[in-house]
């Protein structure tokens, strides 16, 4: 059991063309929804987003990255920036369930569409650390033993 907090971000700009997205099921059925994002947090001191919090947006553009990326790195997001959706209202709900059940809190955030000027909002490279440069403390946190550090730094299989 966890004390997971769920954050739901909904579009609320008043412009139906921006506030709804179309979901198509495997059977071909279409539904409209206004859910922008869903986040989960199990950290003990989690705080809900406040008014003014801006959702981030991400893109994948390996060719625009400053160094060559391996296949795994190139498959994910390579750049990020502040997105156009800003939290304007927050409501928190505590379930009427015994302590220790799965959800401790559900937080609903309504967002307005307030894009930043493109010239003032450049895409920023995601930091992709290399294990070759990882400090011993980081490798220990990953569950590796000191005798495995060199193998990991040299990109060898350690059989963990």
C-alpha cells in the first residue's frame, strides 16, 4: 500500500478547440476529453501545484542534440520547455478511506491556455547523464556493488 497522490490537470481556457482532445480506442470509438496530464507522487512531503504553475512540454529531436545519442537516449524526450498551460485553480480531495490505502489525496488542477512567445521560450536540452562519468555514490544508489563500477562505466553487462 502506498500513500500516493494523484494530480489531474484539466484544460479550462474556454476555447473548445484547445480544451478537448480526441481519444480513439482500438475499436475505433472516439471520445473527447479535457485531461492534459496526470502525475503520481508517493514522496512523503509532496505539495500540490499552486496557481501559476506551468506544465512543461517535451519533444523528441535527436538531430538537434549537442552530442550523438545512443538508441535508448534517442527514443525518449530530448528537449523540454515551459508549456502553454498554466494552473489557475486547484482543488484537493481526501478520500474517505482508511489510512494506508492506495490514494492519500487526489488533486485537480484547472489550467488556462497562456502560451509564451516562441522567441522567449526556447527548447532546452534534457540532461542525459552518462554512466561513464557517474560518481560512486550514484552507482551505489542504483544498487551496484563497488566491484561492478568499472564494468558499468565501460558499458559492460554486470549481470545484476
